[in-house]
C-alpha cells in the first residue's frame, strides 16, 4: 500500500517537473526540471528495490544518478559555450 502511494507521489512529481520543462521561462529552468526528473526516477528505482527486497537496485539507482549528474553538467557546459560564441561581436 505504501509502495503504491510513494510511486504515485513520485509520478505526480515527475508530471509537475514535466510541466515546468514545457513552460519554463528560461533554458536553465528546463534543464533543471529534466535533471529533477532523472533524480525522481532514481528515487523510484530505490523505492522499488526496497519494496521487493532487492538491494542491488540501490547500485543501479546510484549509477543512474551519477549519469544524470554528468549529463546535466555536459549540457550546461555546451549551453555556456554556445552562448559565448553567439554573444561575440
């Protein structure tokens, strides 16, 4: 019961982040919301592993969070370099 309640709350959180990704006024808001979706999915993987007594899911979740973090940093660096090139007079 608590497992389904937790997953439904996480689903609502993903939906709210998706709305922010679509309506975000700046690209940084969009990048942050997509990163938050990745973190929420990693929490969902951990909750799933806890509910079904599978501790190896925590390792998968940690790897997913690490890849999410590196991807966010890469996108932000690309965006920063792209803006520097376009602002040159």
